[in-house]
């Protein structure tokens, strides 16, 4: 696998090309500052630790997260739907591209290698792409909820293969790159794609199929495309 050259690539978006981790801190700092019942009783460090417990494997469901927040701090006002909109609108506001990822994307485009983004989420994912300028660089952004199924369902991965539209392209010729073992790696592995996992200082879990590559940054993948 070391010298494998791929004909196409697919990328997750959050924490693969754009910096969800930093934006997540910023979003919940706003929430922390807005609610006296939280900041008067809990240090920012402790509150942030709790907020991150609501995002296992770098994924979160904001409506469920709000219920957990309200259970921990009963005086927090609002409702799950308003928190969903709060979370994603602020994510869009704070989102930035991961350092050097733009250079990598520009390099991918210079090679004419077909690629695209497959991300779990709805219209807010497109807004993130617009806010970071990724929409002008990515050949396509396929948002799962707008398509109809979330990763790891095979249909969304195969829709990306259809969009790439290369004669004779097999799923084993495609490298899927993402940070979530349970949506990105399991899903891509299930349709026969090769996989690269973004480590982000974590150990890979034992209950998911092993990725073909473990990397710290997408730029490490250049040698697998030329």
C-alpha cells in the first residue's frame, strides 16, 4: 500500500479540511458567556470539558447536546431547535480552513486529480464551505442530509463516485480521507474504498476497521496521487 497511486479522492470536511475543533471551542465560549447560570457556577475549563463530552469522535447532534446542557444547568433557557441554529450559525461564523489545507487543495486542483467533499450535515455545511472559500476550490460538496442519507450509509459514498464520473473507476481506486472512524472509515471501507484517518492526537479505536493510512495532515497524502 505504501506506493499505491490513487485515481481519485474524497474528503470529509470538518477537521479534515476545515478546523471544526477550534470553531467548536469558540461556539461554546459564546454559549458559556451568554448564560450566567453556567459561568457563575462553573469554570470555563470545566465547562469546555463537558461541552467536548457531547462530541464523541468529533461528531455531535446539537439538539441532543442541548438537552444534556439543560440537564446539567437547569437554568439554561431555550430549546433544542434554537440551539441547533445557534450552534451551526456560529460554526459558520468561526470556521477557518486548517493551516496548509488550502495549499494542499490548490495542489490537488493543479494535478487534475478528480476529488470532492462528502460531509455529514445539511445546508450549514455548504455555508461553512462558502465562509472558508472551500466552495470555490472543491469540485463538489456533497452534504449527506441534503442527499438523503448520512455516512456511513453506502449510498452517499456511491453518489460521490457517480459525481466523479470516471470511466472504469473502481471504488478501490479512490482514497477517502476523514477524521471519524465510525462514519468516514467504516463507511468508505464498506464500499471498498481505501481510507486515510486524520489522527488529531488520538488513538485509533479497536472496534472499527483499520484505515490504510493514519496521518496528521492531508498534505502527507501527496505521494499517493502522483
